[in-house]
């Protein structure tokens, strides 16, 4: 058995019916490269069944301790049923992009059944009118609860499902047939809880003693930064210390919308080359800032002050395949929506992100997470859940989420079908009703938007704003 980390447990406790904390990948395939030029649903089930042993997340579920006394454990599901987790639907014809987006958004809005392994795959056929996608293509919508994987771990899971060539041999099977381990008894769970409770003061003490001195030094600059920001705000006259409130900072409804755009990564590299020190991720932030600027201006809602993005950062070290749960920190990042010129906007973003990439700043984030981990997750979860359901009358912390998920740099195949496009959907929480996922795959960069339907009732218009923001950046880059 493996116990959830404190951050994974908090995600369980914080979610509600309108705010399921799950991530999803939309994967679109061309079956013409598969044997016989087609992939059947039966063949998909066979392929998945042959690869279940490559990732533990497939066949493990949660078991709660009596009374929720401590963090749950992962256990092997003795009733695992592959056909429950893999579903099959078809788009109504003509099978266009808007119909696909609607179906994916509906899937994303539904909570995963946590009594079973927390993942689902929905095979979607009938993609006969999606621009840039061959007729007869199919999609797989892979949905996972955030307590099971973070964005980087989901990439590892996707790698387990794919090959590097259409005719690659399937990975070797397990050494022996899978047999689930016996479920733990109540007495076993209670004894584990007692041991953890007894060791808690020792663990917490070690974390505080090892991290506190460095963390205090790292945080010592915060008051200066905050005061400096306030002084700067006063000096600039109208610029407030907090970002402005927008339509994306209200209570979340249970309904979702989804949109995505796909671009050549080479174009993003061309744009970043125009601003010294800029990164591809900075260009993506400038892209999102431009799209939001156009969209809100079109609704006569563009604030004079810049919007701010919350940017999750993976703290996993390169090559980490430990599966120790979510390892995420975050930073607040200006989107420079108060700057009309696209390259000036990119330059302002690049300047502000440079500090966040410093090694000292990342060390401080890691130490802060370790200290937070010593708090009871029940308290953290209740606080987060309360924040998701209360009306948002306090100051806005961020206006949207922008997260980056790097994927394979070369083509990959499932059951011989070539993966053409990949896009991501992220979770929403109260007060943060718009999430952007930046995902790269095989020289293509996708930027997608997951939003509350009440906050973004016209996703096609927002997609148009995304296109216009990109064209504006590309034209400015020459």
C-alpha cells in the first residue's frame, strides 16, 4: 500500500460536485497508419489490457481510513473492470470541431467515481469534419483525477500507452499474471494511522528544523517586495496592488466549455527570438494575454490594469518516475493585458518571469511546500472547499490559470494509429473559472481553454480571439 501525499489528499478533500479536481487529455489519431487502415473498439480494449502493467495508476483505487482519520491509501482494486473505465461514443454528423469540443467539455464536467481506479478513457468516433484531421479519425479523451497524477506524471502514463513506430512490437508482458493483493483490514489501517500519528511530531520537527532557516531568509524579502509593490502602485496612481476582478473570478457552475488551437512550435520560437531572454512559455503567456485583452474588450470589460495568471510549476526533478504524487508549486505572473503592442507585452512578461526561474526561488517554494505538509490536510482541504463555494467579494489573486505540459518531441502511435494532436483540460476552482493548458507534441503547440460555461458562454468567439492574438504576435515578429 502507498499512502497519498498531503497535496494529493488535499485535492480529494477540496473538490465538490461543481469543482471536480481532474485533468484530461484530448488525443486525436489517424488510423490510416494502423494495420488494415482501421482501429476497432475491441482492438483498443485489447491494447489497453496488454499495457495495464506498465502504470500502477490503472488498477489501484483509494481506501479510506475509518472516520477519515488520516490520509487514504492506494490499494489494488480486486474488482477492476477495464470495460467500465473505457467507453465508446460517436459524434453526431457532420462530426465537426465544435461538436467534439462540446462532448469533451461534458465529459470533463462529470466527477470520476473514486470508489474505482480514478481514470476514464472515452473513445470518440465520427471525426469527419474536423479541419486538418483526416476523415475517419478517432479521439481518446483520457481523464484522471488530480490526486492520482499531476501534469508531468500524466505524460509518463501516456508514454506507457504508445509506441515510437506504427509497427513497433508491443512491450513485454508482466512476469506473471496480475493478482490483486488482499485489501487491508480495518485493524491494519487503524494501526498504520496510530504509527503515523506517533511519528508526526518527529517528522514535522525535522522538516521545520531543516527548512525553516532557509525559508525564513527566502521569505524575508517578501515584505520588501509587497511594500515595494504598494509604493509602486501609489506612485503610478491608478495601479492597484491586486489584479482586477473579471467575469472569470466568480463562483463556479457545474458546466464546462472547451476550446483549443494548434500552432507550429517553430512559429513560437520565431516570435521569442525577437525579445532577448524570452522563452516559448513567455510567448504562450503573451498569447493568452492578447486573447483575453481582445475578448474582454469585445464585451466592454477590459480593465485598465493588467490581468494576472496563476502558473503551476512542477518541482519534479528530471527523470523522476517515483510516482510520489503531485509535486507542484506556483507563481503569479502578469499577462500584460494593459499593453497593446504584442512585442512590448512579451518583453514585459519575459522580464517578470526571469526572477521566478531563479534557483533560490525554486528552493524556497520547495521548502514552503514541505512546511505546509506538516499541517493537517483536513484543515487545508476544508479551507480550500470553503473558498470554492463562498461568493468572491475579497481581493482577486489571479484571473486565470496557465499551465505548461511538455509532451513527446516525435510522433507516437497507439495500436498503429498515429497521434496527430494533443490538447489538455484543467480543473477549475471557485474564483478561477478559466484554465489554459499549453501542451507540446511533435513540433506542434496547443493552447486550450477550459472554462465555466457561465463565464465563457461564447467559446467560439474566444477561439477567434486566440487566433487573432497569435497572428498579431507572428506579424510583429516579421
